[in-house]
């Protein structure tokens, strides 16, 4: 199938139109016309080569929403016209313990990423959602519930599940005290999801500039991390802190904020971190942990949860030819919304 997208041809992250082919349908494949494609901060890191060398040309994008165009002969759960989504993975071994209990992101043999990975069957490099069409095996296709606005659902497939999964893993519910560091794409979803689960949510930020925004999202307020006396007064007052900061930073100022047995979960940064002081961890059996997206079953859960609670990411809709401008804004710092591309202006002809 002929298609078109936006690809990076080198590590300068400049996107240009790119014509390429999607594979012919295998029996268990679903062909999707992409309607909306979210732009994730990790797309920028990846195409920049920040996380290692990449197989260029590379079409990024792993927040994909669209409509089923065609299904393979063995597809059971989808039919032409269904509203569907694709997130950060398009395949895994389907046979190890992690895959069996629905955590394909931790597949023992490595999951296949939506872009820049090797297809498990033909070895072709996978290409992502900044394109008009995608072909994905049905086990990795999600259903977009009717209650969600298609134009604003795409970021749930990465920003949503990345924050939902640790909230579920650490059993956040009514009365849980949750802190969220950073109020960008991930952080604003963490606040909305934790509030909907009944938690008391506080945003941790370097200044009080985002106090109003935090309250609008449902947080109780903001804790200014540069305010030493406020930080001291807040010691031992959180059960869980979601750390969404996507660059190298120091967790030491935050760990004393955790109550005994509390956990700080890193979801934004993959590279090096600053040295940290162990004492607050030892003295309170506190933990620093990490978490990667979520499994397919849990990704369907977050989509259904968002539909049920009327949670939508804050999106700014742009055209695909504006992607380079969006990257320029994103590389300057965190923005409290997601850019989502409306793919209707992209044509294969
Ligand atoms: Zn992402
Ligand atoms: Zn596996």
C-alpha cells in the first residue's frame, strides 16, 4: 500500500514529506487510515539521536488514532470503519511470561516499537504515525470508545498510559496523596487521571506560575520546589510522586516529601540522573522506581477510563506541514498541552 508521511533523514530532526509503502496485509493485520497523530516529546529525542543512533529515514509517531480501512482474513475483533488507535508498540513475542500477563512493554525478547524497530517477520524498519496509513497486527490495535473525541484522544496512547500505569501499579484511589513533578504532556494527564481516581493531587513546580493551571486541572494546589520552608513543611506527606521531567535532574529534594514506604516513579527521563542522597530513602523505606508505558490491556483500560470520566488531553491541532515549528517550540521547554496533527491535509497523490 502506497502511503506518505513526514520523515527525518538525519539527526537534525527536520521533517520532510516522505513517500513509502506499507506492507501487504498478513492474515492477522489491520490497515488503518490515520486521522490524528500526537507529537510526543520522545519523538523529538529519538529523531535527534539523543537515545542512540537511528535507522533513517524515520517516520516518528506513536499516538495514533484512525479508522479501519481493511482487515486480514483472520482478524477477529475489528471491521472496516471501526475507530481505533495504536500506541507505542506494534508487536512482541506473545509467548513469554510478561506477554502472557499483558505487559508486552516488558517482553523478555523486547517489544517492537511503533517506529524505528525491526519487524519480527520481515525485518523491515517500522514507521510510525506521522503518516496517512499504518498496518498493525490486531493484538496491538486499541478500540477508541464512542465517548472520546477522536481529535483529542491520540495523546492518551502514550502520555495517558505512561501516567495511568504507575497510578494503577501503586494502587492510587480515594484519599491517596499524589504529587506530580512537571506539568507538560505527561504531567497534565497524570493530574487529570489521579484526580479522577479520587486522589488529592499536588503539582510540584519550580515556581508558582502554573498554580492556576494546576487548579484548573483539578489539583489541590502547587508546591514550589524552590521554597525551602514550604518543602520542609510538606515532608512525609505524599504516598506517590510521578516524576515527568524529561531531562537529567536531581530527585534528592523530592524524596523527603514521601511518607514511609512512599515511591517516586520516574516516567520522563531515560538518560543519566544527578547523584542523589540515600539517607531519605533509607530513613523512611522510601523508593525511587521507574515505569514504561503500559501493556495493551491496560492501554485499553485507560482509553475506557478517559471516556467514562470525560478526560481529554489538552491538544493544539496543527497540520502535518507545521511539525517542524512544533518541534522548535517543544525543544525550548515543557508546554502544558500536546500538539496533535490532523492528517486530513496529507495526500498520497
Ligand atoms: Zn511517547
Ligand atoms: Zn514476550
